[in-house]
């Protein structure tokens, strides 16, 4: 399958979650296609740091001063990509019936005795990045820790950019 940049651009319109993007990238080992995706994403953000991988809706792993950090498309920096970006978020916990019913219809909502909703917001742009529905006291979930070097070397046959 041959794609030009325009087609990829259309595929990427809006924010593709990494899980979906991985499928697009992985359906064919094609470094050019990956480069093109990165190029398109890079054009969409306002900052200059090199994108290594899209991580999550609105979030990217970028290189900054030789370090790999998580950055929001608004520019907010979450720091080292190996540390769960959610720990830097503003969090709203919905653990009462009233708070849960703001989101869900009365009988659709969960019971706060066994489940709470945690909403994670970017501190920079207050975009809702993720929602966890977990038992109260459950540790913050680390969604995804990519092996960047293996991905670049095994899938793309190139070294991950270090600047
Ligand atoms: Zn943001």
C-alpha cells in the first residue's frame, strides 16, 4: 500500500491514540511512513523539540537537551518519560454518588464504595487526558512505557534521534 503525506495527514486528523497509531505504523515496516507521521505531528505542534513517539492523545515523547521527556501539545512538560506523567497532572477524583452522577445517569453510574473515577488534566491546558475507573486506593495506572530504542532499531532500522 502506497500512501502519500496527504493521506497520512487525513488519517492523523484529530488525535489518534498511540494504540491506533501503532497499528498504522506496525502494519508494514516502513521507516519512511513513520518519518512522515512524525513530520506531520511535528508540524502540528507549536514547539521545536524533536518528537520521538506519540505517547497518548495530546502527549508526545520528545528529546530536550538530550533527555527524553513527555510533552503536551500545549507545551507543558511532564518530565522523564519513564515516570508516569499522570503524577504531574491535576486530578479530580469522583468518589461520591453525586460526583459520579454528574457524568453518568443515575442507574448507569458506578458505586463509589467499590469504584472511583479519577480524571487527569494537563496542568498547562486543562485538557482531560485520561480517566481511570478503579477501586478506591488503587495505585495510579501507568498506561504505557514504550521501549524507544528497541522500537527504532528493530522496527525502523535506525537509531532514535538524540537531539
Ligand atoms: Zn496541555
